[in-house]
């Protein structure tokens, strides 16, 4: 069962608006929209740990999204897609910025959003032996 409605993503990245991209991220459980930098740059965070998993912006006049990524995969995606670049204003090893409307297919954008969400979600706390149920 997919958390994100694939019909929204499959419309095509070229047609996707900023609001639709934000809403796509917000469909993931326990996520919320925040504006820590200014009134126009949304950051999408986990409610439980407040960690950011997406930042929606513009690059060269085109809609973009910065996402956390496994370092090996980040490098691989940059080699495959010209519209995946090292994270703009982020740690270049762990973050990519994906420019929409180019060579990254919508299902791949969706997959990268979900992967970023997974990498930043709260860790399960290990229960100590003396803690009861």
C-alpha cells in the first residue's frame, strides 16, 4: 500500500505546482510544514523529532526539492540524472537537490522523497531490561 497517491505524482513533474509538491510530502505520516528561514521556503519535518526531510525551493526558475540521501546513492543519482545535484546549501555528501520538470521521472521523485523521510525518521528507542511493559 502506497502512502502517496501515485496519480498525483504521475501527472508529470512539469505540471506539478509548489503546493502539490508540498502536499505530496505532507501525505507521509507525522509530517508537517515549517518556514524557519523565510515566508516562502517550506521545510517539511517529522513531528516526533523535528528533523527536516525536504526543502522546497527554486533553482534557475524551476521548482526543486532538497532531500536527504544515502551517500553512495546520492553520487549514483547525480551520475544518472542531470537534474539531481549536490544539495544546495546542504551537506553535499548526504543531500541532493532535485530540479523538477527535467530528466527525473515523477515516480523517481516520489521514491527519493520517501527515502529521505525514512533516513530522517525518529529512531526506535531500545528498551532497557529493567523497563517493564
